[in-house]
C-alpha cells in the first residue's frame, strides 16, 4: 500500500530535491488561526505537514514548542479537536501528507483503536510518537501499521549501528534524523556530520531520511538539503507565529502569513540545494 507520504517522497526524489517537512502545533494560538496556518503551508512550499498534538508534559520539546503547546491547551485544544483540524484541512487538500507528532499519553487516554480509526477517517497519514521505543511497538506502532498509518521513528547521533536495526524494524514513511542531542530549537547542527549520519542510516534502510532540529532559515535548510531526503523545520515556524501575536498573545491578521513567508523562504533554500548539487 502506497501512502501519501510514500508518494510525496517519490515525487520530490523525481524532482531531484529534498522534501520540506513543516511542523506546527495544533490549536496554536487558537483552533481557527491554527487551521488557517496549516492551510497556508502547502502553497508556501511545504511537502509534508507535521501537526503537534498538545500535551502537558512535552519532555523532548524546547521552550518555543512547549509554549506553543501551552497556548493551544489554554485555547481549549484537545486530541479530538486536532483530528477535526485535519478533517477541515482535508476538505480542500487531499494530497499533502499529514503526520501527527507528540506523546503517547493523549492517544492512550483517547483509546488506541478509536484513535487509529478516527485518524484514518480524517486523513492522517503518519504518526511520530517520541516516547514509545521499539520495545513498546505492540502498544501503537504495530496497530498503526496494520491500520495503514505510517509509523515514523526518530534516530539521533547517539543511535549506534547496534541500535539502528531495532529503531528501523517497524519504521515506515521516512526516518526522522534528529541532528543534535537535546531538545528542539536549542542548537545548530554540525552540517559536516549530517552527510555521514544520513549515509549510515541509509546503510540500514531504503526509507527516505529527513533531518531536523536546528533549521531556522533558507541557509540552514540548504545546508541540510544537500545531504538529506527531507528537511524538517519546526521551532523557527513556531517563533514566527509567536512574533505575529498581539500583546495579549492572540492571533492577528498577519499570523498565517508570518508562518507562510518563512516557509516560502526555507522552501527556496531547500530547492536551491539540489540545483547547487547538480551544477
């Protein structure tokens, strides 16, 4: 079964470029504004959209994404409303892959079987659940794969060749390589090591490898896109959104465009990388 994620990476590979994977938080700063932001992403150059599921204890997230999750929770965002956001997005876009990213607790509380059924019904293509290791695959990973939802795993600089086969065993869609150690948005990767890391992972899998953490602008995106199948950007988009809010932390008419403008700039960097490599 070919998923939207498989099809999109095949398309970008045929175009000789990396895919741009964009992360935003569902419900940030409010459900309606969040939907407007998500709707603006594909036209700005996003190939895959990751949507964060707000959670009260986001241990792998840096300050910006933690704050985004809190804004969303304060605005009343729930997992059910996150699925509704995807359903609303799908009314006008049936092609762009959507990945939900977050933590297992909200899914566990929602109920795994119910969650997977509802996620498939609204058009979710993949899941990234950062606190479920391969040893817990029976909890969610295997049921997700059986339901036809890609389960995307993270690899890090500390994931050695002995650990990689376990990490990759039930991974599908793509591999998300976290290019730094630590939480999101707190450091810049060593680009000289990205190529080697991607090559090492590709020695264990035929899946595309998307690289994230530390992408902030066209230049950093271009540096990573020269070596990876995908470039993931999140914190920079969250910061752009925050910068568009008013003094009370509410959305303004500029909020969707603030995010879209940065996505367009980063998308240009991603596309320039492949052109530079071909010349």
